[in-house]
C-alpha cells in the first residue's frame, strides 16, 4: 500500500546558504502548540533557526555546490505534502515528514545522490539548549 499524504504545504524557495523552502502560514506554530498541549506545557521548545522550512540542500551535508545551477528556483512558489498523523518526536526535534517532489528535481540538477536519505521534513520545534 502506498503512503497517503493528506495535507498540502506551500512556500517560497530560497537559495542562500543551501536550498530550502520557507513554509507559508502558521502550520509550524500550530504543531508546536499541539506538541506543548501533548506534553501538558511542561517542556520548553525553541523555534527552528530558519523558521519553518523544508531543507533541500545543506552545505554541511552535501558540500559546496554550484549555486548558479539552481538560482533560477530562488523566489519560486513550491508545494509539499504531509500527513497529520506523521509527526515525529526525537531527542532534539519535533518534525513532520513531507513529500517534496521539487526537492528531488533540484538535487538531480546538482547531481546529488543520497544513499541513506530518509526523506524531507519540516522541523516544528526543537529542544536544543533545554535538555
């Protein structure tokens, strides 16, 4: 059975210190509040460094790349999909897994092939410095 993504995210692609989609709307704050309610407001969380976004290419992971190849995507609207039941809580982050086809297109243009890629995600909040 194929995985079903039930909700759509939209955002703007930013090519600067990597490639990311800056997610529009209040989905991040909504899920952050939902997580606080789930934990009875007993856990302090932080916002992600780059607000709510979907990372496509990260220089720390993917190394240097030719920004000119993907500069054409900067400022373009992009979409991704997620399932509300697919929220993940790790030791340091809370995130939503997302399906992001434009991410695959951008990585292919840059020649990035990842063997152990777990998929795209949007971090809702983190616990860095609060543990």
